């Protein structure tokens, strides 16, 4: 009896992550789910910072240290943070 190991391209969801994966690899950090999460975090942090500077009495302006911390959070976003988001989404059933 011979056993065959299925090719990763046979289990691909589309030709983009199958036979064309080597040609689309540079897009993965941008268009993957983790890439989407990273960009969403960057936008949400920028929005939060803008709200803090808008003069709403309910939201005090952030300190330079707070802004630096938020910017580091966005810059340091990686696989661990994306995995944590997936864990939270599994509980909340929300994206």
C-alpha cells in the first residue's frame, strides 16, 4: 500500500494561496487576516488619538507618553496579538 502526502496546493482555498502562492507572498502581510487586523488596530488607534485631541469634554487629551504607548502597540503588532484577537473573537463571535 502506498501512501501519498497531499500537496499543500491541493488544500488551498484558491489558486492565490495554492499554485500562485510564491507570486503573491509579498501581499500576505497586507491582505491576510493578520494583516487586516494590524491595519485595523492602526486605524483604531489613530481614531482614538484624534478623539482625544478633538476637545470633547468626556475625553481628555492623551499625554505624550500615552500616545507613544499607543503607537508602540501598533508598531509592535504581530502574530501573538493577532492570535489574542482570534481568541477574543471566538468568545464574542465578533470581528
